[in-house]
């Protein structure tokens, strides 16, 4: 199984936000964790900070949905099933 590319890296690679914005959002996320407050997803932090638009967030989520799909494989008729 392949490892999933982190959300922030996808956002930067797609040109939606800068590496600095992602690093600030990650620092904020770590601060929430250390303060024992509720966890917040990095995408929501970037959206709330104005680093991502709603449309950009949706595009990244669609990227994950598309990359998670397993391509269908045609099985030849009469092939033995295991």
C-alpha cells in the first residue's frame, strides 16, 4: 500500500498556498494538541486562515478521492477464481 501525500504538500504542489502558510497552520494544529483542545484538520485551519478557498479545499479533497480509487481489472471469461 502506498503512503498518502500529506494535505499541506498537496496544497503547495497545486499552488494553492505557500509552504510558510502550511507551516504556520501545522504549528497552530500542534498548539491545539498540546493544549488538549479538540483536533482540527489542517485543511480547515488553512481555510479559516484564508490560505485556501472553499473551491481549493474541495479540489484537494477530490484529488484524495480520485487517488484512493483502485482501478478496475478486467477478468477474462473462464479465468479460474482463487
